[in-house]
């Protein structure tokens, strides 16, 4: 579907599927085609007994700079946003198997909120998590307005989602956004090692334990829809259009 997302099932890691963002020249900014490719991978592996764990990885020095801004600007100028983003978020929220992610460097916008749906996240010590939604005249997405306060409390959630503050790796670990912080060269190996440990566990028992821990997904899905309605409204606003145009000029 797109070379910007690579789907792998490494022989050295049986039971593990890797979804790798592969657009380093654009800091792994996620396009509609990339969302569609990730959704297809999640949908297929969710019912495939050969896959026990799915892993998200980015590139060296950058997990993702977030949503491709040209898509936002096109929608703000009257184009169609499509359903790819929401389809991906719902596939992520309803995935029945463990999700593990590895982050090295920038994790912006969806590059941060994707990890809220993961069960283990390994980050390098140079990683930076930031959600500049309000700076772009937008609002939180991916049910982050529900999940982040649960994970880190109101004040840190406000700092991340409303103030747009940067959370460096140690602060992200302290806040509960990531499980472990390692040196950059170790991120992928440690992430895959975590996935391997989960893949070797009894899958039915692990699935039940995970479901009990995560709870009913209906509230998460409802919040994704609620946020999406505000997000679409804000994308059409004059202040958002001005913010996107300023961002594109900075290039």
C-alpha cells in the first residue's frame, strides 16, 4: 500500500509483527496512506494466531513528527480528510493483542498519543514527547483527553495536551507514559525483547489479563468520536488555517 510503512514478521522473533514507520525524510509524518496501511496490518493480525504481539517502531532519531500537515491544510482549505485517521485509531483501541512500541527521538502529536494504546513503550534517553494541538488551534485526539489524565493526573495531562509542553524521556517515564528509558542504540533490541517475552506467554490468559487491565473499550471509542468532531470543526477554523499556513512557510 505504501513504502512508508513496512510490515515485518522477523524470523528471529516468532509471534511478533513489526509495523515500522519509514518516511525519515519527512520525520515519519503520517499520511492518509500510511494510516490505511497500519490499519490493514492491525486488522489482519488481530485475527491471525501466528501473531501474538505487534510492535511499533520508527526511524533512528525520530519516531514520528505527527500527522502530515499538508493533509490538515488540504482539509482546512475545503478538501476531504477521509476516514483513515479514525479507522486507525479505532483499530488501535480495539486491538486484542499486546502492543509494544519503541521510540527514539521525536514523538509529536499522534507520535505521542499512539503510545497511550500500547502496553509497553521503550524510549531512548534523547526522546521528546509533545502534543502541540492547541498551538495549531486544534484539540487532543486518540482518546488522549480521557487516557492521559488517568495515567498522569490532571496537571501533567494539561501540560502535555493543552500547554504543549515537551516531556523528555525521564519525565515521560516518571509520568507513566513509557516503561523504560535506554540508550538510543538499544531501543529496537529492547523493544523486540519485550515483545518476545510477551509472545512466549500463554496467549489466551494474556489476552484476558490485558482486557481486564484496559477495561471496556466503549468509553475510549466514544471519546475518539467526541474528539474527532471537535477536531474536524477546529480544522475548518480561521485560526487553524492560519497556524497551518505559518507552519508550512517555516517548512
